[in-house]
C-alpha cells in the first residue's frame, strides 16, 4: 500500500505491520472496529450481539453476530494475524447453534446487546428500521427457507482454511474470507481490507454455480427415488402381468419406466409404461426404418374405426411426423406411483389393456408386417 505525496509527486510505501507488533488485540480492537462500522467487511450489516454465548450446554462464544440486508444471520469470526486451522469448524458450530433462532429470540438477543453496549434503543424498532419496515411484525429474518452465513476475518489464512472454504462454497455454503492488513506511517495506522474468497469478480458466478449444483443434486436424489419406486413397482407387477397377459416371461424388474412385451416381430412391442401420475399400455412401432414404421402404422390406422370398435374404447394414435417411431396407446391418470395403494389399480389397468391390445391388434399387425415383404 502506498500514500501519495502530491507536493513531491511521489507514491510513498507504507510499512506493513502485524497486529501483534502494534499491540492490537482481537477483542479490544478488530472486533470493536467491525462493531462500529461493518463496511470494513464490504457490506451493510446490523450487529446484534458480540461475544455471544447464549448457547445451550456450552460456554463457547462467537465474536460477532449480525443480520444482513436479506434477513440472514451472519456469524463473524476474527483471528487477527493468523486464522489458525480450526476457524472454519468453529464458525460452522456457531452457525449450527444459531440456525434455529426464532424471530423473537433474535430480537431478545439484540435487546441485550443494546442494553449492555449502547444504553438505549428498542431492538424491534431498530430491526424494522434496518429493513425499512413499518414495524417489527413485518420483518422476516432467519426464516426456514434461508441459510445462515459465515464471514472469517484474519490477516493471513492457512491453506487448510482456504481449501475448506472453497469446498464449502462449491456446496453452496455461504462463507467469505476477508483479509485485514495493518500499515503504519509515522504515528498513523491504516487498515487495508480485501475479500479474498470468493474473489469479488467471481462471486456472482460462484453463487449461480452453487445453485446449479444444488439443483442437480436435488434432481439426482429425485431420480434415485424414482428408480427405487419403479424397480419396486415392476417387482410386484411383472409376475401378475405374466399371469394375466402371457407376455413378459423373460423380463426382469428395472429402474426404467417401461417394459417391452414381444409381438413376434422385430421392432414392434406391447409396452407397459408407468408415470409418476399415471400408467399406459401401448403398441410401440420402432423398427430402424422410418418408412417401414409408417407403412405398418398406416395399415393399422386404415382400420381405426373397426379396431376401436372391437377394443371397446377410443385409443390414442401417434404417428409422430418428425420421429422414426409411432405408437397406439391408452392411458390412465388419477393415480400416483409414490402411493403404493394405487399400484393394484395401475397393474390391473396395464394387464387388462395389454391383453386387449394383443387380442385386437395381433392379427392386423401380422398382416401389416407380412405386407412389408420383409424376410426375417
């Protein structure tokens, strides 16, 4: 850091110091400076307690507790010249202690701070003022859908600390590292502050990356749950489908949402399908040749009225102009795969309609397939 002498047109270097060299302490100096002006940390915070020890079954104290402008609790830990190796663990413990604090408990904590250190002020009114609300009742703080934050402050951060912080950030845990460095010039002391993690230029990107990763993790967990449900459903359904339809003898339970019943013709199957909110029975026409699929589909579609009359129900006919495949299906809704009480209805629906599809469509399929003059 330099100071500019305008008269001499010189940039004069300041002498970098340590807090210990200047006889500054964590509690009496750095903590007080942040308490008086949180812009040292690069943002506007409302300090609601210092040396807070209001945790059950422990005498541990966190340095500073604050609220940010979005209503989140912020744990601030100060470590002067050396971060030490346990500061992250220490801060995360404090965050876990504070996570369950209610709105009224936060007001009470702040009121104790005001009574002890400021000799005046109504906590509820000051919190409302901070959030530009007409009264404390309108304020939303530390809600169940918001996470807490950590700010670590030190002159030097050990590698094990920065490595852990980077890992936490990659898992969408909001942790900042602020480096504070004292300088001296004569009798004047200067304090330089710098956010080193996450780097300010990448903070928004890292936030978006963290959200993306969190969404992917949720999607992965949901997919795993779906796979377990499907496997369990098919384990129950296949023996019954074999008995009632004569198909699926060589089919095993799967995590997929469909199983294929052989029609006797390559690329054509009687498929049973389960959805999160329904079930479907279908004839799937999926040979490698789009032209052949269309010919088979059209041969059946020309008999649509007759086939549906024999079936006794209207069917859904999908030729899919821009796809290779086509299908003819019937669906049910109003059920849930997640509700095992619905499984018997789903299995009965699939079994009944696969049986009817085979009965009504087997001969027309054979004739349409033969018309391709394709030698198997």
